[in-house]
C-alpha cells in the first residue's frame, strides 16, 4: 500500500464539496480555509488545484468547528457523486464487472481524494477491501476513515442503483454509540467496531456482477488515462527530483542513501529530513523508479528475467512480488493483459 503524497496537487473539486457541505452547518468559506493559503475565489476556479496537505488542513478546521463526533465523515461522504472523481470515477463506472471496478479503483486510488490507503485481500470465497488510516493525522483520522470507507457503498448505490450488497464490515474505531444507525444506513449492515483493521468483505460471487454502464473499450481508455495521469502527478521536483535522477543513472546498482547524500553535498540526516518535508522518502523514491522503469521495460519487449536484472533484483521472484504490489498482477499476467488490449482484433471490437 502506498501512502498518499500530501504535497502532490489534486483537483480542488473535493475541497469545494467539503466547503459546500460545511456551509450547511453555518461555517463560512473563510473559516474552513484558515491556514491553507487558498483564497475563497481561487478554490472555485474550474482548473483549481490544491495539495493534499491543504485539503487536510481545511478538513481539520471543519472537524474542529463541528466537533469530532462519530458519523460526521459518513455524512460528508454522501456528498461525493461518482462524477466528482473525474477519470478515476469514469474508469470505475465503465468497468465490465464489480470485481474489475474494485480492481481499477484500488490500483488507481491515488487519483481519488482518499487519504487512506486501500488494499484487496482474497480469503477463499471472500474478498476484503482493507482501508488503512494510520498515516492520517490523529485529529481528523476518524472523519477521514469514515469518509474514505463510505465511498465503497456510496459508489455502489450510485452505479448500480441498489442498496449495498451483503457484506461484513469492521472498523478500527471505538463503538460509536447512538451514531451506529448512521453506519448501518450507509453500509447496509451494522459494522463490528474495535477491530485491528478497517475492512469491507464481500462474497466472491458478487465480483462477477455486471455493471449497467459497462463498456470494455471505454474502460480500457479510462484506465490508460488513469495511468498517464498518475505518472504525471508522481513526477518529482525539488530535492526528491534530484534523488530520483540519481537513482535512474544506474538502476541495476542504485546508489545508497549515503552515496546520494554525498553527491548532493549534504548529510544523510539532512537528506532524510528534506525528503520527509516533501512527503516522501529514499525507499519510496527507489520503489517509484523501479515501478515506472520496470513497467516501461516490460512493455518494450524485455523478458521478466531481463527486467529483474536491469532493476538490480537478485532474484526474479523478488521482482515478481514487487510488481504484483504495484500492479495487482504478476509481470507475465500483466503483459498478457496488455497484449489483449492492444491487439488489432481487440481494438476493433
């Protein structure tokens, strides 16, 4: 699971929805934007972008004003239509089946407005969607976890026009007391509270449920757009960009943190602090370099073994495990899927 980079810019649509929702409780835009360095006029521009850090600050202002009460994030989640999520929402909407919609949603979740990380886990005849909020600041953790988790049943209702399917829900939150009814209304079942993890578990047979606006061709185009947009957003600048450039010089034998610090004329401690200030780390940057380069090399025609060697993995299985974490597929399965979607016969359907 990859923690969202709070310094990466995102469309301001989510923040605007939050401001409009907060206004219903009597909060002004100025109150919500205190400390964000965003002007009320600029945030409503169609092309406006904000950082995750700025949106989180606005959420903190709203939660502080309204009180961190159970169910507040669930109420906010109901304000997010699938169209608010742009190409990410479109990729979900046009997926052939519920299972494929979940797959694309989790793989490209960084294009959504989520601050939690999402991961799917298969257990026999069940699929669990695990939502992790540990990286979210404590003052807004409950609110954000509720809002992000509620996107699952919220999008299901909108796309299929039906109540959420039978599922088992658990929350890494204390029992909400009287507010439990809000959870039941949103999820269609009473969750278990006080669990070690937050998850929504579905029976596997639901994964084959067809979606009403499915279009394989459109879904492929939307997924391609998701991939391109994610790569653009993850393009690094500043100190992180300098580190990334150094890692790319010899991916088979990438320099260590100490070697990079020496090249940049600073101590390892200073470099760690600078990268942390930019919302990343040396390990995360190395993983990103291997992710993007590995995908490009596979698509260029190199074998899995050749790519593994080129990226400095001492064992093909280690590369395969890493690739599965990045793409949700083994390298060979990923290549087979890419071949199917780019073959003339498939394109002309």
